[in-house]
C-alpha cells in the first residue's frame, strides 16, 4: 500500500484528530454530533469533525451578513488580490491537500492533485475578472447625460457541494463570488468533512493576514438538515448546490419558494 503520509498532511493543513466543523474564518466552534471520517482507501479512521447546530448556524449567518457590508465596499481589484494570495497558498499546499482529497474521498492521488490544480486555476481566472466587472454606458435622451450600468453583489452565497469533488466545486463558486463582492457559507459533504475544514484553514490564514473581518468565508458541517438551514434561509439570495437530481429538485423548489436564486449542478 502507498504511504499517504496523512499525518504530515494533517499538520501542514492545520487539522487535528477532532476538528470544529463550523467556522467564520479564524473563529472555529461547533456544538453538534461528532462526524467520523473513515478512508475508503483502507477503512481507517482519519479524523473527526463536530457538526453544526442550528445555534452555530445562526452565529455564522450573523458574521456573514455583517462582513458583507464591509467586503462589498472593497474595490474589486483588491478583492482579486485576496483571491490571488489564496491561489498562491494552494500552490504551496497542493501536495498535502491533494493527499487529503485522495485519502478521504477515495480518488487516486493524481486526481486529488488535479482537483487542487482546478482550485488554483479558478483563482487565476477570477483574479483576471476582478478588473473586468464592466457595465454598459447607455445614451440618454437628456442632453449632456448618459446612463451607466453597474453590477452589485447579491450578499451571502450558500454553497452545497458533493463528496466526489470535495474541494474544487467550492472554489469554483467562492472565488467568483468573492470577486463580485459576495461572502460565502459552505456546507461540504458529510462524507468528506475534513476537506472543508482544511480549505477553511487555508483561506482563514489569507484573510487574517489582510486584516479582514470574520464572515467572508464560512463553513458548516452536518447532514441534510444543515443543508436545509441554507436552502430555507431568506438571508441567502443565491444557493449553488451540487448533487443528485433528486436533491436538486428539493433544493430548487425550496429556494424558489422564498424567491431566491439557485445554481444546480446535478447528476445521478
């Protein structure tokens, strides 16, 4: 059997034997049940993550809604600089994060590395977009006047990802959301909870180094009930969810019922 060096990867990613599955950045907390993560590679226990309660979730949303007010005011190119720094951190930690993805989810190590590379690539793409949030200049019937189109961020973006791509899907959504001035609350798969904690540790370091507030990047963990907190929350105008067709029908209907927007990537 290949030596995954998972203990060393744990240390590099800031993971512990027992981890809080709720975070607003550098502040981590959880009061729910313990989720055990066992590797499909060899069946061994990798680590544990404490799930998010309703009270934990409400604290996350308080931080996220507060952070949005200040984060949206930061110029887009400066937000792009944050994403650029995040991409560089991912480059530094590509191997340990790739190992974790492989060992916790069960895909090959090369595929684990490839998934992290996708995260790096979307960061590069997003940085370029930070200087391309253009709006049209429209002629006006009033002499000496024009109308200008300006895009505004939505607010808190909810992200629900599946087990088969435990880190890349989050990055595809969150990198673009940050560029546009949104903040994010992510529920990763309960089958790969350590991956979400590791990603949060990485971005939390970047946000702290830039003296940014708690709530720009948040994670919650748990079963479908935690996902329902997001889909039913009117404070979240956009929910991006990846999963089965059955899940998508439920999520799409619940979000639409409160006149929210949804992005659904479905299959199976």
